[in-house]
């Protein structure tokens, strides 16, 4: 079974992402900040990560850098709000797989996650 790591400091956003893909057959794990995300990534080696940028403790940009340093083939989808283009550009340079701008549709979220779940490393 494929594994998805959802990283967002907002419990509501994690729940929304989980609910959007709950019909899919993914093992889902969650982190509330970048530090948790890095630890869970190393423990579970998820197939895809959805990553918020703005979080306390360790932001999504820093977590993305650390995860990609650990595994340069990690599939990371940044989920961010409009107005964070500078941080998004940094993440793109680091090697993220994709991004979604908030608000996004359930269909778009599922399509992007499935696309990267099905890619070969």
C-alpha cells in the first residue's frame, strides 16, 4: 500500500486533505510541523509528501531541504497560499515535485497526489 505524509500545522487542513483522499487506498500519516515531518519521513519512507510552507518549529522550506538531502528522489507536493511565491520559488529550486495553491479543489488534490504516487523513482 502506498503511503502519504500530510504535513500542515493546521489540523483542519490535514483533516481536509485526509478526507479528500480517504476513498483512495493510501496509508496516511500526519505531521504538524517540519521537524515531525522529517522524523516521520525517515521512519516511514512515504511515497508522497504534501507540505505546507508556513509552520512553526521548522517551516516547510527547511523540511523540504532536509528531506531532499536525505532522499533526493522524494516526492514532495507543496501546498501553499497565494502570497508565498518567494518561498515557493525557493522550494522549486530545491527540487519539489509539484505544488498546489490554496484554495484547491478535491479533484485537483487527488489528481496531483495520484500522479506522483504512480511515478517510478
